C-alpha cells in the first residue's frame, strides 16, 4: 500500500520551550515511572466519555495502539470490552500495562506495523501518540487494516490550536529536574481527514477537550488558558 504523504507544518516554528529533544522510545522509557502522575484524565479519558458514535456494548475485541501504561485499555475494560490487545514501542511502558492484568496480548513494536490479525477487531484506539509521528498515513492505514467492517477507530491527539498558540511540546522531567521534549510533530485537522479518507475510513465524530474549570482546579497555573482546546478525539468508521 502507498501512504498519502502530506505536507506538514514544522512544530519547531511554534515551540516556546526549547528543551533538549529525544526520540519516543528513549523518552517514554524514562518517563514510564512517573507518566501516570503527569497525564491528566481530562486530556483523553474524559473525551472518551463524550463519544456518542461508538456502541461500546457491541465492542467485543479492541486493539490499543501505543497502549502505554494501559490507561485507555483499563477504561475500555471498564466499559465491558471483553478482550483488549495492545502494542507499544517501549518495554518500560508495557511493563506497567502488563501489571494491570487487563490485556489479553501485549506486544513490543511500532504501532504502524503490528502482528495482530487483519480485520479482527471491532475497535482500534490510539491516544496521545500521533504527535510523535512525522506522517499520519501509516497509523490510519494500520488501524483500518485491523478493523472488521463496521468497526471504529478512535484517535485522541494534541489539538493543533494548543500546539500553535501555547507552543508546548510533549515533555517530561528527569530525576534531576531537567525537562526533555519527546520528538513532537504538528498535525492539522486537514491532515487527519486526508489520512483517514486515504485509509478507506469514514469520519463520524469529532470531540474537543478544552481547558475548563475542572482542568484548572488541578493545574491552577493554567488559569490563563481557560477555553483553549488542548486535545481532540476523532472517530472513524470502517
């Protein structure tokens, strides 16, 4: 299959932090120990709660791409999904996902090429990962390959408005306090639409996560960002 290669905007033009940059595998390997205390549910899980186009009760088998520590997988199992498989690039993140005891099968590897069976899943998910991909095409193509007809792909990523106006890359802090950026790419909504359509998927829903009072209550220093979109959830049907 030939991917649709899209022209992308360079995030470095908007980066207001200028932290040293590392690759995703190295960065998440270091971040794994503190990831759960860094990522807020308002960024992704609250968006999942708002999705209306997916019939969660009909999802019998899901694949969690770039599953990380298993936050989304745990949410899915809590909604009655019987089987959830996952893959992640980072063994350290997978160790934490495995400890939850919720995944049927976990694999180490790049989400753009998994060993899972073609057309075997009612649902594919990816969360807070597409900003680490230079090209969205392979992600959407792999999700489409894994889905059975009538299945859904739910992708949650950083909102391009947040990235361009706030200029904050995905980053973490080392034990010595040093801030490190994980390689970050900016993707417009147009890129998501083009990649999804090229993969043969149909757009059915979009949700945006805003920095609201609930968010500010947990992160008061962001009070000046009230109303700013921070993440978005794009839902596709196969």
